C-alpha cells in the first residue's frame, strides 16, 4: 500500500469524514476535512411544471446522468401524482444513460437505455449521441445538482434543443473552510486535495474565482499540490475547471484514490532521491 507519511491530505466531501480520517491516519498522513458541498434543495414548482410539460410531449432523447437523479425524478413525479405518466414517457423515449448506477436504476424500473456512455462520463454521452443526427433534435438532459454547460453547449452547438432538468440543486456551502483550503494550497502547506463529487469541484473553483485566486490555485495544482478525484466523473469536472493534473482510480472509491495518491508521492520521492546532488 502506498504511504502518506508526513503528508497533509484534505477531503472536500462532508459525508466521508470518518472513513477518510481513519484511512489517512493509517497511511501515516494528516487528514483535514474541508467541506465544499452545500445543502441540496429542489425547486418543486419549477420541477413540477417541467415534468408535466415533459410527459405531455415527445422528445428525441432523454439523457440521464445519475442514478440518484433518476430516482429523484421518479420520486418527485410520484409526489405530484404523475409517476405512471413519467414511467410511460420513459418507456416510450430513447434514453441515453451516463454511468452504471444510472443503468442499474433504470433496470430496477424495468427500462433499458438505448445507449450508454462507453466510459461513464458526460463526454462519453456526447460521443454516443453524436452518432445520431442532432440538428433539430429535442433533448432533455437530467443534471446532477449544478448546471453542466459543457455538454449543454455542445449539444446546442450541434443544433439540438437542450432542456435542462435538475431534480435537485446544490447551493454554495460556508465559505470559510473553502477559503482556508485554497490558501493552504497556495502557500504549499497542503499536499493533496481529494474531491468526491462534481458539486465539490464546482463549488471549490467558484469560490476561487469569486476571490480572484483561480489562476493561482490552478498553478498550485500543477506545480506542488496533488489534485485527486474519487473517480472518472469527478476528474472530468475538475478538468472542466482547468485542472491539468488529476489523479483518479479506475475503481470509483475513496480507498483506491488514497492508495493511488500514496503511490504517486512515493514515486515522486524516489525520483528526487535518484537525482544527483547539485554543487552549491
């Protein structure tokens, strides 16, 4: 197992504090919990109007990006007395599913998607959809907590009408812990930051932009602080924010993320030890 001895490692996910702390301490590091994900709420009125309009119309594609978001749509439809209408609509509409959790949720609803992203990312969804004519296509895009302008814009640029559907929305968390973490990345006292969701990446860099520290933060992640994502989807969000070097495991879990970080630090340490001494 890779080691984190002497390393300061932060996590931006508020719900994995116990697991993260235990694992980092076991690997010899010092854990820091810096929540960068706020509360979640649903705009009931807007969502209800969207669902009523959706089930009364036809679209070319329904793009579902998360399992929990799909479950939330069905639950909200049920609360509006529209569950059967939504399930009928979904059964009669071509569905593009982003990841395995979304596919599993659909299967529990006895619905099979028409296509799946080959790598579980929104980029993979776009590649899969681009095989089909997009000019003039009406596409409903279920998002996950915050707008995803990259795929929305690409679909619109291809000539599609893109309707964004947010069953739940993340709001900005308390700024204090994020400001502290950004400053520690900038002054070199934080060795790595682990992001466990796309919402955390969006909130973190939104705060950096608001405080005019975005470019300095990107430089820090490129030069001395390691940016770690729990999986490919979160890594994609970090790349979208401009981070060039993002470490992430194939298996979307916190443990493999930390093990990978430990190995990365070990490899870098070995390279430095092998460098010849420079005369002063």
